[in-house]
C-alpha cells in the first residue's frame, strides 16, 4: 500500500480546493502503484524478459488483492468513501472483481444523476469519462455536462469562466487557464466525432 501524494487534486469538499478531501490518498496512490507494476510486467514481456515480467505480474496481483481488501466495502458495493473518484479509479484500472463491476459503475451513474445526496457528489472526471465510454454510457457523460447547477463545464460558464479553470467552481484563486479538467475532449472526438487514434490501449 502507498499512502502519500496529492490524491484527487482539487476535488470539491468542505474546505477550499487543493489536496484531496473526499477520496483517501492511499486509494489513488495504491491504484497507480498497481498500474505501474502491471505496466512494467507488460514492458518486460515485450522486451523478452520473462522472469521480470513474471515478477512484476506477481507484484501487481498482490497489490490488487491488498487494494480490494483495504478499500472495497461489500455492504455498499463501493470503494472507500463511495466518491466518484474512489469508484472510477478501480473500474478503469481493472482492480474491481468482474462480478462487482456493474454495481460499482451503477453507483457512479446514480451519483452523477443526483440519486445520491448532494454531499456525496465527487469528481474523478478523466477516469469516469474513460470508464463510461468503455461501458457505452455516453448518455451519462451527456447528463453530467448538459447542466449548470452542479460542478461541471456548464457550472464553470455560469460562474464567469471563459476558459477551463483548475477548480470546478471556477474559483478565481485557482489557475484560470488549466487543462486538468479537459477530458471531455476525448469524448467529443472519440465518441461523437468517431475519430480514433491507432494503436495503444490508454486507460
């Protein structure tokens, strides 16, 4: 387990935006530790290093098991706090057990569409968009962005932003021109326009 870093940077919580408030830092850090080990196992295999590939694949499996023991809550069917980020990261990085994937995705969809209480609304945008695309849920991405009452692109416009800001609420103390939240472009090009890059797997 890895328990340090910035986590879900600039999420929306009770405090001014900055370091993660609503998703445990250990969840994001450990998930990326898993992804690094998984990637190294593939790289080693491509380079003709089977022993190294096996070593990193074993490490990735150990991290995956520890991640699920630490963060998955069978009672709620969610990870950690149940935030969008906490659920989206394990989905996109294939940390969720196959039998649980539909339930974890459903929890995110319900949260985005406002079934959950306002206090539980979180962001994990890049991973949420990626997973929703892979699951064929462009309708949810559309719902997320076709409104201005909740934090999102319409919300930024409604609060005077003329470019993407670092904070969802267009907080003028944050960077006023920051592409951190620009993942919607991937959906525009890949799904709406049908333009796809060749090769690679991405997230």
